[in-house]
């Protein structure tokens, strides 16, 4: 049993302060799906940023699965303790009917529903009828006292992004219960008390230091089980000697596809052009090889990073790390890509000379349909590969 108190808040300040901090990382977060990405990066820069993970889910099944996990935890004696930093946000295209919902119930798309813009809401639970309960930000006059209830058909038509956060300092990990690592389908076969007990196991930080350009860099990592697939999910951060964040990376070990999905690879703006991105990528590649024997890595480039300057910077980074671009709709590279995202990259240790390069046209963490504003704008990317000339140094045991 863990005997620590809940860790301190990740951000000291008001919601407005947090919003302003997010805007410093990107242009207009409220105009794009950059909103949750940039907010999570602000929180990751906190001295306690390694206490939480953020992940991007795909589809109704994964969203409902995460909320069921939350319900299971809330029913335990340690519910409030274990739910620290645990949340879900939905990014959706808003149709006309969203403004005139009766009792907040949104079950079916309406024929001829017009597009009114993009919006973000919090998903806070499930109803007995398996509707997802959302909390809107428009006050109590909307829906049922500010709440809405999304049915599956409405969800699958309009929801385009699912962002979740959860604690890493305690929770489900390969060490907390070996049986849990058997897969998402195994979750329901374990009794709630056992799940709660496994979630209450402390998850220690693995740490080491490396020297980079004459400076000592602290490398810290926590390993958890991803809520989307129950596969190993590594959360890695670089810190300076003054505890400033130098870089953050998330690696999902997809052993089925034999590739690593790098769901975050970010260096704060004031730390760029100092080699930290390549150093972080090399560390991620080392983990992918050493722990899972993966053949390659794939890195989604989110809309938050896809300004014209961001695209040029990302493509230069890919080239310098021996990685190739793969656009949406282009032939898939041997390393594979995640669902319908675009990618750049290469296999680990493979010759890249025979692979065509192509600039990606648009990508998001989840699939977009033809009516998506992001699809029409041509912004976005994904890249994949092994990357990095350096070698990662094993963590001490």
C-alpha cells in the first residue's frame, strides 16, 4: 500500500493563467484541437509533470473502456485518491442540433445538420444505457443543467478527438499486477477489488543522467499500462540541473504491429536547437529495441505543431534523424502507421535509400472525415522511423 499523500497540483494558478501559458506554446489553441495538447504540455513542464500521463484514444470502444475503468476505481475505498489527474476530454464538430438538445440527450445525427464549429467538452461518466455523460462549458441553461448525454451514433459522427490523462505515480503498470498486462479484454474478468489493489501500487521513477554538450541531463521515466490497449507505455522526461523541462516523450510498445508509437515527442520552445529532440528520440529508440524488440517507431505530428514553421522544423528534424515522411493516403512504410494517420520514419537499423519521401498533407490523433476543417486546411502530419544516431544508456535497476 502506498503511504504517500496525493502529489501537489501540476499548475499553480487560475484557469486563465493556464490558458495563457498554453497560448505561449501555440498561436490560438481555441481555434484548433491544439487545446488539450498544449494544456497537457504546460502541465508536463511542472516539477511534478512525470506524475501524470496523457494519451489519445480512438473510437467509441476505447472511450467507454476508459470510463468503465474510472467507474471501477471510484467504487473502491481509495477512489478519490486513485482518480487524481484522471480525466477525459472530447473534441467534436458541433452541429446545429447541439444547441437545441432536449434534456441533453444527443443520440442520432440529424439530416441536414449544419456545421457550427469545433468545441471541447469533458466526459465525466456513463449512464446505465451506455451514453457518455459530458459536462459542457456553456452554463446550466444548456442540456440538463449543463450536462449532455452522447449516444454511440452521435459520438461516432461528430467526435474527432479523445484525450485522457491519468496518474503515473500510482496505478496500473507491468509491475503492479502481471495479469493485467494480458490485454484490454482481460480487464473485465478481474474482480474490482483486485483492480483497485493493483492501481494502488506505487510506480517508482527510474532515473539516470547523461552528458550532452558539456551539460548533465537528468533522464527520468515511469512505465505504465496504456489505457487504450493495456500495452506498455513509457513516459520519459529530460530535466536540467535546475529542474527545467528539456523534453518529454511517450512511447507505446505495440508488440502486435512490432512498432513503437511515439505519442509525444516535444521540446519546449526555449530549449530547441540544442539537440535535445534527437537525444530524446535516441532514448526512445533504445527503449523500443531493448524492451520489446520492435522493428520501428511512428510519431504522429499533431495539429498543434503544424504551423508552416512547425512543419519545416519537423521535416528538418526527421531528415537529420534519418527518417522519412509518409502522407495520408500514401503507400504505407514497412514499419507501418497508426490507423489513418500520416507518418514519417524508417525501420530500426534498415536502409532507407529505397523508400520514397512524401510530405504529409494532414493528420490528427484521430481520423477526420471529409467535412473536417483540419482536413480542408491541409495542416498536420505524422512521421515514423527509428531515428537518432545516439545510443540510449540503460536505466539502473
